[in-house]
C-alpha cells in the first residue's frame, strides 16, 4: 500500500530526475538496468560522469545517493571481493582459477591487482543477461576475463559441470534473487565446483538496510534480504553436508552480510 502511494505521488517524478533511480525503475528485473544501477553505486567516478545530463535537482540527488549507506556498503562489498580475488591469486602458486556468478559489470575486477596484472590462470564471469556479459567482455577481455551468458537455472540444473573447478567462486548479488531452497541449491552447485582448499564468497543485503523503502518504491528493486542467521543457516547446511568451513561477516557499513565457505574436499 505504501509503495503504491509513493508511486502515485508527484515526488516520484522529482526523484527520477536522478537517472540511476529512473533507469532502475523502468528496467525489467535482471536486465542491464540493474547493472547500470549497481555499477553506478559501486563506481565513485559515475557521480560526475553523467552530471551534464542531469537537472540541478538530479545532480544533488546523485550526490546524496552516492553518499548513502547503501552506496557506501556496495563500494565496501566491491573492495572485499577484489581483495578475495587478490588473496586467491597470491595463495595459488601455479595460477588461480576464479569464477564470478551473476557478474553484472564485474566492478571488483577494476580494483583487483591480480586481474590488472593478468596473474590469474583463468577468470570466468557468468551472468544471465547478455548485455552484462558483453559489457564485461569489452571492459576486461584484454585482461583475459571470459564472460559467458548462462541462465541461473542452468547452474541449478547441472550446467556447473561444464566449467571445471575453481580456487575461488564468488557472487555479489546472486543469492538476493533466490528463495531459500534455490539459494541452498546454488551454494551446493558452487561447492561442487571448488578445488581442494577453494573458497566461496557470497554477499546478501541485510533486512536492516536503511534505503530498503527507496530501492523498492523508487527503484523497483526487490532483493531477498537475509540477516546473519538466515545466511548462516545456508552456510551451516553446506558445512554439515560436506564438512566445509563456514563463517558470516558484515562489511563495515553493516548493510551487507558475506558468507564464506572453505572446501574441505580432498
């Protein structure tokens, strides 16, 4: 009811003078519009690049959006994933293999020293959106990132066997699109793709996110939120089944939980 009231109010048109919110609102779920929204929040440079196309109000809204707890937490998430890539590259002497699921615009690759230096043996980036994989191929093809269009349901139905095994498998937002059963199934598929000692790192927005009303009503973005316990329960299921090590952490802004699973397989 509150969402409907907001969308009927003249305030919505004013908020949509900021183009990240406007494009997210009008884009089909899971389309490139989501990528534009996420990459904009993860990339501080985007705060200035499109300013000439915005109204004065739009510019001010962009500044507020980029300074919001949501945007800051997403930047934290990007930095954490970049560090996970680099730690993996440092730990695997003969060249690490990394898989990104639901890669979006792969903004963490921009911050990764290992990607920039071409130190990975293999980096595969999967997304269900053609425009996402095309964007990644243009941005990181020279860094030997292999971007592949693969629907999420393929991962859940055995397609994971086609990609081999990895030292690190991660996702910034895949779990936010999956209900509990599908999320557990996805984690199980990821775990089956790990090398011995390999890791999974997955992130999930927390239900305490201050901007939840904004992203739902104004950006038409409806993630599945998970708190510490819910994400921990998903990890515990894998840990109990496979003997994996599992831990849940919060990024510094306290708006995104991260689940890390470590493979105990031989």
